[in-house]
């Protein structure tokens, strides 16, 4: 892949990167982006771990809404069922 603009993450690589981020946070350590860029999962970023960091920031933005929703669930907030969502959308 040529150029930073052409470096993209497949869905599977996005999940792997998200897992690395979550694991690092749970263990109170930094994510090893340089090491990750040397694996086959992120081969498009080999030698360009700073670009992987940029992609990780995008992944973190995707994780934040899910984290907020999980925190609300943990706090006892009621969530609508699929049927309730459909009824709301039909109105």
C-alpha cells in the first residue's frame, strides 16, 4: 500500500487493535504500536507505527459510545428492547 491515506484497517484488524487497546488499559500499560506494526495483522503499517497510532485513535472513537452504554447498563439504566425500538421508529 502506498501512502498513508491508503492504509486502512480491515474489520478483523480493527477488532484486533481494539482488543490490544482494551487489554493495555485493563493492565494499566501503554499499547505497543511499534510491536503491533511488525505483526502480520498490521503488515500495511510495517515501519509506520505512527500511522497505526492514528488508526487506533479512530478505533477508540468507535469504542467510546459502547463504553458509555455499558457504563449506563452497569449503573442500572433501562435499555429498550428491539420491539420498543421498532415501535419508537414507527411513530
